């Protein structure tokens, strides 16, 4: 059985790192390259960078910033945000990123997932799913930074992404993101049981117990952390950090 991965998920707003709450208000975290240097020293398993405005602003990924990140990083890297062109994806891989995450564009052009998987391998393609509840409590897939609703059930969409060739699912609960209240364990369990590829749970982590629950009870293969790795504690200032390895033993073993 593979070890559970604990992955910092860092949000880019063009050239700066930020942290959002439920995909809305954001706080400035710092410079991406400097943050990578800290995570190098902390010896994390891998990093995910997500540009939260590239798709909404209809622009390509900031290749200059991504190149600076690659030049500093000593661990596996994934990137998502505005990836809608094969040649751009190819440039990102050539820089040194091991994976790309595709979110909104998969709805416009589902075969883009297949194209990437056929060329780079399924292990290099992450199907990114952002989920939010409507007024009646029904969950839908959203895109464009949580601003556009796609009338798609998240479980059905995860199954479809796997069939298209995605090698992993990055599952983000918009309602939980940045709240420190824990993951959407029910949704994570539904999707983990519906697909055979790894599911990365993202959105809501506030303590080690939340990580243990989403892995041991909801079946997540990996956990992506935001607030926990860029703030001292809830309501306190910026501090790039990573949970103590001994404290993570119950999660990763």
C-alpha cells in the first residue's frame, strides 16, 4: 500500500501567493520562489500550484513565475490554472513540472484530457473538480474560480474524467475551503469509492485529526493543505510550515 501523500496546495494570483476563503476574499502570503525554498528545507513530498485567476482572466499561465518555481524546487511539482493549450502544457512539462491539473477547460474540450494523457501519460494529468452546494444543499461542479456552475454531479464527473484518461482527481470543496473546519468527508468517500484512481482531498483542513478522518474514513489517497501550511494558526499571521512528521504518523502509515 502506498504511503499517503500530504501536499501543500499553494494559490497563485498571477505572480503572488495568496490564500482564499471559500474562493472569495484572499490574503497575501508571499513570493512563490521564496516559499518553495522553505518547503525544500521542510522536505515535503510534493507541491501543487494553482493559479486562481488565469482562467477567469482568460490568460495563459505565467510561465516566467512557473520557471522561477521550477528553478528553486527540489520535489515533484504539479500546476493548474489556465491550461487549455497543448503547447502550453508541453512547455510546463519541459520546465520540470511532473503533472498538470485541468479544471474548467475539461468541460469545454473533454478530449484535451485524453490528448494530454496519451502524450504524457495518465500519471501526469490531474482532473481538478471544484464543488459547491446550491441553496437546496445539492452539490454541483463549478469552474472559472468557482464563478461558473456546470450542471454536473461531482461523482459522475469524476468517473468521466477517469474514463477520459486522468490519473488523479483533485477534489476541492468550495464550501469548506479556507474554513479550518475539516474536509467534505461524505463527498470524498463517494468519489473515492466511484473511481479507481487516487483522490486528493482539498479544502477545509484545520488539524491532524481532519487529515486522519479524510484518509482513514473517507478513503482519500492524498491530502492537499492550504491554510495549515501558510498560517501559524487560524486567525494568526503568515508562517510557511509543515506538520510535524511524528504527528502525521497516524495519517501517512
